[in-house]
């Protein structure tokens, strides 16, 4: 009988029947000649229009053209930087795809080993690995801040529909952040307590990505924690003022 055989965002396993009939198999699924669609992995089943997909719960990062990634430069070789973007593939970034001509022959003057960058995957071949570009809005060397690593499979949930989740976190905590499809999140916060709170939010999303109403829970958690944070900061300032007044009186 034709139809859909799973609930919205249901956790499914390999070989599980998902749909039959007029539906189309996409990421994380496969179809048989009889029109039946099955899950190819453990993940969350989704229906978009007439397409069926399964988002993996875990997994290594496999590059795709157009991906926004965050990487660390591991080597400078001629006019190329080698970049660690996680997963089994080391990426290459040619100077022509990052700098304006003319540029210095020693490209380490611009970016060197250990620098963290945001870039786009422009081509990917399993034999030669992915090639990156930094030509475009938002691609740059990421200074200061920290890098948090999460499961690449959870990145869509961290971003949220049309950026709803990540924008909410940025607005509530007043942080700068960049989220790479390769499971890396760059965070620059005004202070350490706020940075820790951002990490807590991202980890909470990673752990509860399969649950509903997650955006609301993250919102409530951040609202409550920021109130506590402001209270503790206010108390610390008050104590410092009292101590200062005591010293002046002495």
C-alpha cells in the first residue's frame, strides 16, 4: 500500500521501509524497483514535498561543493596552503583563490600554519581531495575566539531553519560566530562566562537534535542563564567597589 511509513523526525535504521509510491529517494535512502524507499543508515527521517531523506545522527564529514567550512592551515607549500577541515580529506587552498594579485611570493605573510580560516569548497575529488576558495563574502581568517567541534550531522539543527537557531543564540549572547558544515563552530565572545554559555547551548543542541521544540528550550535556557550571569557580574562589581572604598578609607 502506497504511503509514508514513518513519523516526522522519527529515528530510523538501515533497511527500514520509509515510503512507497510517488515518493523520491534522496540523501540517506535507497529505492527498489518496486518503488519502495528504505533507509540506508541510522538517522532522522524527513519528508520534504515528495522527497524522502534520512539525516545521519553521527558520521564523519564528507565535503560537498558549496559547503562553508572552517579549517586550520597545516602547511604552506609554494602558492598553496594545506588545510585541515576534519574528516579523511586534507584540503588545498591556492593563493589565487584567496588573495588579490599581485601578492608576495611568500604567502605565509598572509596566512601561516595554525591560522584558522573560513572558506568554501569549490571542487571535490576523492583522489585529490577538496579545493577551497576564500573569494566571497564572509570568508576570512578568523582571529581570537575558539573552535568548538560537533558532529557534522547536527550542523543543520544548530543553524536552524533559515538561520533561526544560530541567529537567536547570537542575539541573546551578543557573540560572533561562524558555523561550518564540517562540524566546526568558531565562537568569539565578550568574556569567558559568555563563551562557556555559548558552548553549553551548542552542545545541548548537538545532544538533543532529534527532539522537538528544541529552539524554545534553548531560548529559555539562555534567558535564565544570562539573568544569572548578569546577577553574578553585578555582585562582583559591587564587591569590588566595597573593597576599593575600604582601601581608600584606610
